[in-house]
C-alpha cells in the first residue's frame, strides 16, 4: 500500500542582534503505517533556498528599521521565486538583544504577516535555544551517534544553549554573551555598547561610553571575561556574580556526562576558521573562547550548520503536526494565532461535572484570566476513557465549565495528548448545546504557558499544522 504524503513550503526568518536572513525549506509529511490513528510524521526536511545575510538595520540603538527589514525580506522572496501565499509553515524569530528593542513586537508582527498566512511571530530565549539545537544538527547527531551533546549558538547578543540526547532536547538555557554587545569602528571608537557589556566593564574596572576610543587590549579584557563566563555556564551552573547577572533563563539541568560540545551562530563561524572581520568584538570573542575550550572535559565538534542554525531551525523544525483524528466546526477560520495553552489537570478516577469545573477554573486562575474573555487552548493529558458514558459525562462537564465562552461565541479549543479528539468532538456535538466554534485536536505534546498557532487543516479537516512557540519581549 502506497503511503499518503503531504508537502509543505516553510520559511524561517531570523532578525538577530547582528544579522538578519531567511531560509526556505520543503517539508515532506508521510502517513505512519504503524500508527493506529494514521498520524502523519515529518519524514524529510530539505533546504531549498538560503538567502543573503545583512546587518540588522537600526534607526538608533533602541529601534530597528522595520521598513528596511520588510523591503529586504520582500526582495528575498522575489529572488527565491516564492509567493508568500504559498508558504504553509514557518516562524519569524526575533533573537538576542533584538527582542529587547522598543519595536520588537511590531517587527515580528509585521514580518510574519507579510511572510505568509501561517507564519508564527516569535521571540524567547528558551525557544531559540531549542530551534538552534535542531537547526545546527546537534539534535540529529545526538540520535545518530547515541551521544549527549551540549550545543551553544553564539550570536550578536546572546548565547543559546541546549543539551540533546537520543534525538531529544533535554534542557535549554540562555545567557547575554554575544559578539555585538560591544561594537567598535575601524578607528577604534565605540559605536555601540549594550547593557551586558557595561556590566562586564564595571566588574573589571573599565569605564567607556559610546564615542570613546578603546584600545585593543581593553577589548580583549572584555571579551576574555565574556568567554570565561560562557565556559562557566556550559560546564556547570552559573555560580559567579557576573554569570548570574548575565543569565536570561534558569540554569541548564546537567546530565551525568556531556560527550561532545558544538558551537553555532555568527561567532562560531569565526571560531571554526572563517576569516571575516566585523565592526564588533566577535572576532576577539571567538579567539578567547577557542583559547578556553581545551578546559572542556569532552571534545568540540563542528556542527552541520553554524550561522544559519536559527533560520533552518525556524523553518524546518518549529512545526508540530496534530493526530489524524481531529474535529472542527466548519465555521472556524484559520489560521488561529497567538493562543495561550492552559493545562487542565483532570483525574480520570474522579471524573465529574464539579471536578472538571473546578480544575478548569484553577487553570484560568493560574494566569489571572477569566473564562470567556479570550480564546485559549485547554490542554488535557488523559482525562477520560474512550467509553461512551465517560465521554458523555466529560462532554457535559466541558459545556458546564465554559458557559461564558459559549455565550460569547468564542472558539472552544480542546487539545489532548492521547488519541481521543474526534470522539470527544463528536460526543460534545451530539450530547451538548455546543454546536459551533469547537476545535478538538490530539497527539500533541505541549506545556502550560506555551503559545501556539494553528493552521489550515491538511487532510479532510482532521490533520492540523501547529507551531509551538514563545512570545517574550524582555525589556528588563
């Protein structure tokens, strides 16, 4: 029997502290013959276009030039011969110090809206760490060679760190270390200092401001301290005062051993031998990190992708596919964007209307939300057995728990880890007054606090592309 296949065109866009670029990927989804629910899996990811890399255009140190960025990416679509209307998946990623800019949120919204109907607008340190580990090739290598790999993507403003084992990312972290935190022109004058560089200078007794002449030996002192802190956090938890100041997330959860280290990002290009020279401390930082890597307990390997790890990860690895037994009301329009995931902890052995109502209320309360005010996705692990009486009780409990949402006619989105979405949807339609605005998906692994986008269904209204993402714009 010939397996069914679906092809999707995906885009990854990276707006970083130093550079901006994109890549297009072709994703091949294939029906899994071993899956009882006929679940589709992504079987092939092929990069079909890697665009030009430009310096991220700035209006000033706090504001990115959205018009120039938009024009650049529109030209990239034309050069690739791709119509934004043909894009079915992908993500615009705002990374590093760029996520702290005044107009960061407007940037990703503008670019994602122009990139295609289903392209997520994202920012967030842990999310970037996840996709750079995938885009660099570290995750695949951990599976192929049965190794535990610590990957570190060093960009212009941040270093995104992940630990991968057996093809899965176990832990992610991020620290403010990057090549463009201090930028110096050809005359040795500082034209850019970001706050992390100021913290380093304060600790080592230096005091420079924009416009000052800075000698090379002081740039080296700053880069050396950054490199020392990076080695500190990739070999154990942050212990020094400076490392704790620079951390943007929690520390990594370290396993017993790390078999290999790999580095990606723009600074890594320089670490592995690229001869480019830039108007920042990237070259010096790369040299200082290289001088310290012999202290690592395991070898350093060169990843498949370095500076393009983020765009490849965003375009080829940001997509999840729901199970093939979804249920939807025909009047729901797609894509549905920026949906907050609330976990609802239902104890199957205690299934009752009161139990479902109380647990649903608790989920909204954890986020300071009121049921019925906005669209959310309620995520259930294993709330009910697939027996009709239990399904009927669960359906009526959902109706009772979401009275305001039903009255306000906002979409009801239910997501299940197990393969029960179609059964739940049909029973809700048959046994309750909830006849419209219902979407039920399954076989997705989510976390409370995730944000998701849901795209147009792919197979007879039952398979849905879902981008799991983060929306964090950190001004602190």
